[in-house]
C-alpha cells in the first residue's frame, strides 16, 4: 500500500491523514480525531479507554482498524491507529460531542475534494495556493513554492522508477542534494533557521527555493540519463545535481557579496510580505 501523507484542518485543528492508493480511501489518525471531538488533553488515553469500552460492548472495531507510521509532534515517525471514513463514523458515534455532526460533514467534504483532485490535479495546486496566501505569504513566493512541489514530484517519481523506496532512502538522497548545494544537511539547515518539525521549504526565501529546485531538477535529469541501478549510484547523482546548484550559489554570493542561505524562516518571510503590502498600499494612496 502506498500512502500520500498530508495534514487536513478541521476548525484550525490538525488531523493527520494518509491516502491509501490501493483501496482509494483516506485513512485518518484516530488519536487526532478523538482529541478534536472529545476536547481531551490526553487523547491517546481517551482512545485506549474507548477501545476497551467498545470491546466490552462486543464491537470488533478496534480489531479491524489499521496502523501506520505518521509524523508525531516531536517530528518523529511513530505508529498510530488509523481508520477509514466508515470506521471513523462508528468511532464518532461513541463520543458524546457537539462537534460530531460538523465533523461528519467535514469528512464528506474531504472525500469529495480528493475525488475532485484526482480528476483535475490543478485543483490541488489551487487549494495549496489559497492556503499559503491565507497564511500571509506573498504571491511571488507561493508561485515558487508550488513550482518546487512539481519539481520535487518529478524527482521522487524518478527515484521510484529506479527502485528506491520511500522513507529513509528518500531522506538520505534529499540530504545529499541539500548538503551539496547549500553546505548544510537537512537537519543542520533546519537548526540554522531555528526550525524543529516545520517544513524546510516553507521557510526558504525565493532564492533558496530556486536553487533547491535547480538542484532537484538537475538530479532528475542526470538520473534519467544515467539510469542508476544501485542506491549508491543514485547517491552519487544526488551529489552531482546538488553541486550544480551549489556552484550557482557560490557565483551569486561572489557577485552580490551576500550569503544566499540565510537564517530567515517563515516568520521573517511573512513580516517582509506584510511590509511590502503596506508599502504598496501607501504608494497607491499618494
């Protein structure tokens, strides 16, 4: 089973989800849903107690729901209980909560959106654009970010074509690319920007994003030409692709006298974006 992992929001509360390609269904983190509906500060214990209650009542629900590795709050991949829409509705019925009915409607909307996105992938980008703009990013930055998603997808498709497995192998190759162009491994880069579990690309400047795209796009093209048969060969190609962008970074720094890789993160980017908007507004009124 292949999962496309994501985060869905219900009233600003994060729900971890994964798309099961084989069975064409969303799988939801049960603990996250319980935390939202029960408004309990110990959702895992609440869910464990609820499972025992369901077992006593003769329900087999806890036996048929699955488990997946999902990113926990500490940024690590941990096993957690997941349920499809039908199973989740049965769980919701066992939780006394005024939020139950709106949550059912939200589940239906999530399912409908996935069908739309499957039929027209452009909708996915439109929704991502709206989400980033709502957070306060500039339109120019959002356009770069969406392009970076497309470039990244082409790279991961190429890795899959070469038999590379998702997860740790993807992370190792990504780290090679990042280190070759930026001088930092992914973890070091995130530390430099003061990040923990946040997405690194969401905290890059326009120029950082462009060079990251160059590194990944170059890696994709080299891999397509060389057709590496081993993981070590793919690592070598990842370093080659990253080095191309690394050389461009050094050239830019030599010409401008300023470092390309900065400690700026999303908070700085959003402040700059808002300042630009205020400046534009004052110019219009003068």
